[in-house]
C-alpha cells in the first residue's frame, strides 16, 4: 500500500484529473489509472441564476412581440440553482421601470433544480417599458454569486387608437348548448371588442345564415353602449333545421365613425350535431403526477400517469372515479407511448424505455404489451435493438391496428451511423400478426432514410394501414424550398410493408406540426382524412383535408381555419365521421374545440367551442358511443364525455343508462345515486302515508260494520215480567195438557220432527168439542209500525224466538230454527 497527500486548496476550483502509473526498476511501466476530482474550495451555498437570457412575453400562453395598453400578459422565465446547497423561500419580483408590479415566492429550490416561473403584468401606459425580474431582491439568501440575479428586457406597449374601433376577434363566438342540435333552439353569443379609446353608442348587430340564395338575416339585436377598451356580449336565437355545417355571419354597424370597418363583419361555421356534452368531472392525481393517456374500455377504463420516469396505472370506474392499480407499468420510461384499443376492449401499448445492461450501461429500446380493464398486462416484448443513450435514440413513435395485425413506426437517430460518426435519422417500421413474443415481429429498418430533423422535435409521426399491404405515413422534415428559409415541413409517403426506402414522398405542409391522420378503406378505395397546424402560435391555423391515396384533395375538400395558440389535435373515429378535438386561444383564454369531418358526404365541420381549457387527450372504445376528453382548466384536470345520440339509437343500452343520459348524469354516478336514493325515500314515504291512510279507513269501516251487523242470537231479558191483560188469550186446562216439553237433548234442528208435532197439534184442535173463539183485529201493512233503531227486533214465525236484524235486510235466517224469514 502507498499514499500521497495533495492540498486541493492550492488549486483553482473545477475538475482536475489525477493519473497514477507504476514504473519498475528496469523501466517497465504499468497502465495509467486516472481519477477525476471536482475541487470546490467555496463553502456550500446556493447560486440562483436565470437559465435563459431573455424573457417570454405571452398572452394566454401565446408569445407576442407587442401589445395594446390594458392587456393582461404573462411573463415567463426559468431559474436554476447551480450551487451545491438548496435555497429556501426564494422571492421573485417583477418591476416595470423600477416600480413593483408582481411578486412570487418559491418555497424551495434544490441544488441543480430548474424552476419555471410566471409573473403577470397589465401595462397601463404606452411606450417602451423596461421590465425586470429580480431573484432574491432583499438578499436574504447568501449566494456564491450575487451578480446573476437580474434579467431585464424592453417591451413595446401600443396606445389605444383615438376613436371607435369595434372588432370581432377569432374564437369570439360560442353557442349554448355547446353543440347545437337540429330542430332545437340555441343561442349564439358573440364578444364584440372596442379596440379604440372612445365609447360606442347605439350599435346594431345582425345574425345572417348562408343559404342557396345567399346570406339571409335571421336575427338582430341592439347594444346601447360599448366602452372604450372594453367589450360586450351580444346574443342571438336561432333554430336550425338540419345536421351538418351552418355558415353564419355577424355584422356590427351603427351611426358612428369606426376606424376599421373590415373587422366588423365576421364569418364562421357552426357544427349542428346530435351529440350531448356532459358536465366536467375533476380528477385529482398525486403531487408531481401528470396523466399521459386515458384508455376507454366502454364500462371502465385505464389512466396512465407519469412521475419522474415511472409510469403508474389507475382504474377508471364507470362513475369516473380513480382507483390506483397494484402494479406499475414502467420504472424507466424514456418519453414515448402510444395506445390502440381493439374490439375486445384490450389496449395495445407501445413505449420507449431504458434499462441497465450487464456492463452497467444504460440502453434504450422499444417495448410492446397489452393491458385489460383489471390492469393485468401481458409479458413485455422488446422490439428494437438496444441502443446506448450516447449513440442515439428512438422517438416519435405511432401505432395502428387492423384486426389482429399491428404496425409500429418511429424515428431512429444513429449518431455513429455504423462507425462513420455521421449522424443519420431514419424511419423504421415494425409489423406483426397476433404477436406473442418478440420473435413474432418483422423489422423494416429504413422505409424513409436520411431525414433532416432534430431529435428534440416533440411531434410523433402518423402511420396507418391502407389497402392490403399499403401503408400510409406522415412525418416531419426540415425544408428550405420555394423560399430559401429553413423551416419544419410536413411530408406524406406511402409504400408496401416489406418495401425499403419508399419512393413516393410529397411535401404537404409548411411550418407544420401536430399532424393527425386516419385512412378509410371502402371497396379497395382509400380516403385519407388529416389535419395539422401551420404557422406560428400567434398566427396558427388548423388545416384539414379529405384526400385520395396520392394526397390530392377530393372535390376541393381542403380548408384552413383560424386557431391561434393551437397546441394539440386529436382524432376519434366514430360512426358518422371523424371527430376532431383541438384547442386554441380566444379573447378570454384557452378554449377547447370540437369538429366533425364527414368523409361520406364530404364536408368539414370545424368547429364548436366546448369550453375553457387546453386539450390533453381523447379516447373512445370501438364498442362505445361515448368519447372521453381529458383537458386542463382553472380547476385542474377535468374529464368530460361526448355522447353520440344518433349512435345510441342503434345500440342497445340499458334503461338505467338511458335515464342517466337524459338527466345529464351519465358520468356522475354519485349524484345519480343521490337522486335515486332521494326518489326512493320519497316514494317509500308516500307509500307509507297511503298504507296508513287506507288502514285507518279500513279499521273505521270494520268498526262501523261490526256495529251494524246482526249478532244472530236470541236476546234474553234479565227481568222477565209476565203481564196478562184482559184481552190476552186464555188457555184452558185441556189446552195445557197439549203442551209438550222438549228436552235439551232433542235436536232443535230436526225440521221433520217439528213438522210432525205441528200436524199432531192440528189434529188435536179438531177433536176439541168445546172451544172459545176470540175476535182478532186485522191490521193493514201500512199500520204496522217497524222499529227504526239500528238493531230491529223480529219474532220468528216458526219458533217464536226474538232476535235483531240490520236495517235494509230483505230476508234473513233464524239463528234458532234456521228457517228462512222474508221481511
């Protein structure tokens, strides 16, 4: 063992290399051993500095170079801590010509961490304003370098013109409901801005509809006043009589001198569609987690989120609640992911990932797997040859599925290019039919070669199946043709699955990005539906086309629409066409837009404003009528559903789902359950009230019936008094001998015995020689008085028993002798 001492305080700060070599006595030298050491003689301290040399002035996220007075702006920058110690409670202030306008406090910035900051400014005066952002303005943090804490820039502010300048800006129109329906009234709301400094009075506003005979006025309204530098919402009512595109024109006029009449007339299109947009539902993720993909599986779904380089899985329940899965999708994700859903609600996933090989080097590859609604994944399949991170990368991947066939394509950057050290970028194509393992895939390494594009480009290419083995491709490449200015262009190509270096290539977009494409195959004919963005963010437009296999517009169906601030486009294939979702920036901030391309009838319905926010992604299961839309908002992440009402008529849905759709609660099971519980409790209370009421009435009726019912028994009087009057019938001793006593053992119900006794008495009466005849007064029926009480008393003519009967009884049976008595 040996050692030596080295005083690092005698050298400058930085990286130093120490080399060691052994030399023997005869001059033999060993291999040199090297060690790099970073010397830092300054005590640990933070060092905050601006990462960029310029500030970004933006309006709702759109960079601008000048602005009118009284316009709200965001000023963005990035700060990095290059020190070796964290900084706490970092104060940031914004100053305009030395006056403080905004301030912000960052709780903590770790060593090496980069933090994005946003401060807000509303210029009140015109001219070139000096804007400064200062880090730690009162020097509460001890830094190793205090000279890099200020970043300043001049920014021009334009004065409002003197006079009246009414204008209708792009994306200033919205409808209520968000998607108008045919034969139903809707409201057109238009924001009218006064760009001038004077107030405008007595403004006339007209709504016109384009018909076969030209523009026809259908509604009008009056506006009393629009203040200078202000705005006003103008509303119109209209009932469309068909689905599809409704071309409208808004005309603003009046008896005033407008500085620019050209921006007083605004033409646009409104999509009339049989669709229903549900209310948004907030989604809450863990701190630091961002959603990447939403996978709709009809009755449920999966959400893939990202935190650092780890991909997490969440179940999306039918009520749109999140339940975290037990498994993790990927621990070393490297930035690319694509999803395709099949008819069995199985999601096919392809993503890039890193891993540590046996030699301790990080390598990147492309991976494939599938996942179901229970978060169960099949074994992963590595598809591309592993590549060292220092040698290149795979990025910009896309995937398409046809039956059991799958194709995956992407960019492959090779820095060394086979040892020649000439960087090259090619496009590869993978194909498989029902893949089970990595060996089931075939690789075409270079369908497009030597592409001039930077690996920092964030956009993915687009790959689609065509007729048979025909494959269609959209990709980006720098171009400098026609103008001589280098810019990012959009190219179209097609070729066969096993064909290398495709011959057919065509430039279709200039300063283009965010391309989306779907290929429709009908009877060996192909229709290509595509949209992309052209221009800078401040002047962006969305371009849409219905083209043939050579990417020529069919029946001139290629149009562009203003879309300032466009950052995302998404396609969803539906029954009635291709749903187009995209975002943009309007006068009030970011907006979410929806359109429909009907390739059968050949029209481009762009677009309706769905609400505020930025589009993140959209998804739809092939067997579902519901499209899920994930977007940002002022309240965080929100999920909404667009339900195709026309398709729902052709699909079997449960009565419960139909009720949910009609109530607008298809995505809110909690509120629906509360509603069901409330209705159920109400029905139970009503049923209880009805049962109690009917029971009370029934008991009253039974009690009344008991009081009126004949008891059917002989009434015995307690005190029996025999009263014999003078007119009563006298019984002689001879008649007394004729009385026959009947014991209790004899059957009183024996009718035949009673008849015999009556016949015997009649014969005895005939044999009596001496009898006395008594006069009997015969009374008419009218003279007979019947008791009017409830319990009428009658005497049985057969057995002379007395019992009570009910009023209104026409006949009864004697309870003693059971003879029928007619009354």
